[in-house]
């Protein structure tokens, strides 16, 4: 593989990873938006307790920090060098996959739309893990 092919392959891999994080973010965002249209969940949000989970400033900060992972990965997937990029995607993908899987089992029973979005989100972040795991630096073989 010549230098131009190596650069192109790396840019393509970075673009795909960044795009996967964009896809995941839109799904996270739209699922949350739909929950605001769910009358039962909206009532729970208004009381400050959803599915037995208190919606406190600390909870909201933790949720913000958690969502910053995929937001940051959109940018980081485009700008980090090969080894940092590969490991950042594997670690971030693992964290988000585990978190999303666990949300299906905590709180109240998930709604059908939440399950639908969760399947897409879990598949996406699991693919990020696999795609980053199989990424080999073309310069080193």
C-alpha cells in the first residue's frame, strides 16, 4: 500500500467512525425527545422521579457527562491519530454499549419505542467497537 492509499484508508476509517457516532447521537437525542411526548413519562419527569429514579441536578450532570462521550467522539474520531483514535473508539463504544444495555433493566419497564432505539444504539456502538478493533495501521502492516 502506498502513502496516498494509507492516508485515504485512514481518513475513510475516521470518517466512518465519526459518522457512526453522529448516527448514535441522533438516536439518543430522538429517543429522549420522544420520551417528552410520552404522557406517562412526561408526568414522571414533572414530579422529578422517572421510573423510580430521582431526577436531581446530580443525576442530570451525570447524564450530561455520559452524553458528552458520544458527542466528543464525533470530533475525536476525526482528529486523533491512529492509536489514540482506535482505543478511544473501543473504550467509548464499550462504555456506551454497556450503559445502553443496562438502561433496559433499570427503572420502569422500557417502552416499545425505547427498546427500538436501544437496539439501534447498541448495534451502532457495538459496530464502533468492532470497526475500531479491526482497524490496523496500514503503515505498520
